[in-house]
């Protein structure tokens, strides 16, 4: 980044300090709006994750976003001031502790801040150029931004290095670190000695596993004591879930400031088959999960491969749960949302499927929603008007009338496109209005 006018440009009179402050105050006023700030946070985090892909993990990205957002608010609040007294937000310390807990090296944390500084300066250079400031005002604004960005990065690196090292020391002294490293190796597909890994985990890997992930509705930005409280809450919920699932064998590993990975073990293949039935894990555990905790389950599977696969499915179920409309279910099973997950992997393609298959039924009004509900129940009830009527609590003649109206709107008999229609309806049922064109 070049600070100042281009070579050969005529130097104008230096802007008054008030002019620089006014420019910055106007920019801060416009930027602190929630939607603008979120766009900036997303842009900066996208740059960081592109350069440091280890942070693409869902929990690490959430902690990074909380830290970036808090940094931005504090820096913006000081930007128009003549003095720059900068204090680190607690969310930044929480992110540094997450980096340590996940077993990443200190240089990864330092790189986050150096890449972040480059991204901030690139962004601000674009902003100044777009606002068409005079060359001298542009130079003064960029000089102030560079000066404060430099102070911001040096203060952050110094203080967060201490936070990281303190957390890392605690982690290294605990058996938790051995668990975290072993779990990470297993999930990364590294070759491990099954017996040795089982001893380190205190959990037998040769059995069947049902993986689940737990998290709270909002990432924590509270002091370290509150983070420990969140981890304790998730541990207690995980223990209750394992008991509800009929397992006394539980492995848990914190995966972020307010999230946890877990596996419940069992040797009972018949019970595992029962838990694999769509909706069964949710039915058994729903009463154990209350706000602010949410849970997503994989499918039971055996051995190390099953340990890994069930976890991938639990993470996928969480992805669907977090994309679903607010106020949705607190417990989500992969088998229940598997079709929606696969169909929704490409959002644009999913909306195209919904629009193409449902046609007029994809409208956002109440009548279209009622017809979609009827068609979905009709398909799941093996196209029986009587069974559909029982599901919906209406008369069977009402179902027949609605089916007739649905076929008129579709322009063809339901039997011709039963499967794609059901996939489209599942997407709408799970993702809500986000699935509609």
C-alpha cells in the first residue's frame, strides 16, 4: 500500500486536523451500522481463512468472527479521536485461548493478526479512494490509519501471546491436550494405534460410536470463568444425552469457546440400528436439551471409520440446523435432514430445484404454504387421502380437493415427479424461506 499521492502529483495545502477528524467521524458513523459492520467482518475473515485454512472449521470461524467484530467496534470507536488508547476485547482473548486448546502453534495466532492488518489496510485504501478525498486529505487519513493499525497489531500480538501461552501451559498439563491431539489425528485420517489411542482417550475405539456436537446459541464473549462455565454446561448435557441414549461410555472434547464434540459408545448392534432410524435419537434426547444448548447427531457406526464418519454427519446436521429458520428445533439428527443437507450443499442449485419442481407452489403466501404442507404429508402417507387427513387433522375430501388443486398448479399428475417433489418439499421444510426462489 502506498500512502500519499502518486509521484508527480501537485501537493495541495495540508488539510486541517478538524477536516481529517470530520472525514473519519463520518466514516465511523456509516460503518457502525450492523449490516455494514457484518459485511466488513465477513470480508476480513474470508481473507484470513483463505490464507490460514485451519480456521475454516465452523467453531474456529465463529470465534474468529466474534474477535474480529469486537476489534472492529473498539477501533472504530477510537478512530476519530486525537489520541488512540486501545484495549483488547475479551473476545480476542477467547479466540487466542481457542487456538491454544485446539493444539495450533503460536505462529498461527500471530499470522492471523498480520494477515488481518494487511486486509484492513487494503480495505481502507479502497474506502478512501471510493470516497474521492483530495490527495492531501487521502494521504493524511491513510497515515493516521496506518499509524493506528500498527499500534493495534503490536498491542494485540503482545497481549495475546501472553494469553495463548498461559492457556497452552494449562492445556499441556492436562490430559485434555492428549485427548484433543488424538481426536484430531483420528478425524484427520492419520494412522494411529487403536489400543494406544483408546488408552489416551479413556474411550474404546473398537466399539460402535454415535457422534454428536453440542453448542450454545451465541459464542461466548465473557471472561475465562464464563467460558469454563459454558464448557461445564455442555459436559453435563453430554452426560445426560449419553444416558438417554443408553450409553455409559462418553468421550467429549471442547471444540471452541462455546462448543463441544462428543461420542457415545456401545457394543449393542441392535440398539445401534434402532438409533439409526430417522428421528429416534431426537426422540430419546429432546427432553434433555434446553436453551441455550443445541445438539446435532450423526448415525451410529463401528470402529475408527465409524468414529470419523458419524462425526462428519453430526457436523453436517449442525450445518443444516444453523441454516434453518430461527426458533427451530434444538436437537437435529443427520438422518432426519440428510436429504436437505445433500440438496442444500449448493444453495443456488437447491433454489433452482425448488422453483422448477414446485412452480406456483413455491410462492411465499399462506395458501401456497398450506398446499405445500398437504403435498408433503400426502407423499409421506403413501398418497393416501385418508392417512393424510389424519396427519393434517382435516377431512379426507379436503385433502382430495387440495391434491386436485396442486396438480392443476403443477400441470401434471403428482405420480410423475413424486421423488423430486418430495426432495424440494424437504428443503423448504428444513430451510424455510431461504429455500424459496
